[in-house]
C-alpha cells in the first residue's frame, strides 16, 4: 500500500480540513489535502527544489496511508482526464474537473501520475508533480 507525504504541517488535523470547492476557471479546487507518494518519480519536494520555491523539511511534514476501500481516481492519461466530470466553460484551453461532483459521486481522492504522461502537465495546468488530492478527510489512516 502506498504511503504519501504532505509538507507544510507536522501532523494531520481533521478539524482544520477544508471541504472541496470548485474554483471558477481553474483546474484545482480550494480545500482538500495535497500530498505526493513517498516514492514519487517527481513529487512536491522535487518540484519545490527544482523551482527554488520552498524548503520541504521532515520536521514540517507527515506521512500517511489511505484506509482500505478508499476510492481513488487515478489520472495516467488524457483519456482519464476526459472521463472525469468536467465543468463547461467558454474558454476550454485546459480541462476543469468538477471536484464537488466527484466527491458527491463517491470519489475520495484524485491521484495524478504526471511522470507517466507529459500531456497531463498542460491539461491540468497547476498540477505540477506526481500528487494526490484528498477530498474526503476520513480516508486518511
């Protein structure tokens, strides 16, 4: 089972978890919890180092697993993106997933495997690395 790491906090606090809300004209929602697989080919820590964005320290991080039965939508190809519920806009330069609908449909998380398909970088611009978006706080073990 995969372990994930979140940088920026030293533990997970369910009380501070913000519910998922779609962001108009943007392919990332507000809320949720972002993390990367511990063994990611190109995770958040790698991106931060490459872009000189911030230091990702072990002291300000925590790792976790997902509970058995967690429903994770895996994005490994453009077809996976096109199969998501999408928000229609008048400017379709990239895809805008409907995260609120995904959560309502029973999806607990969305995991992007960016290293497996370079096209995904432009299709989901702003998802800069191999990562997971936790939409349901109760799946974190």
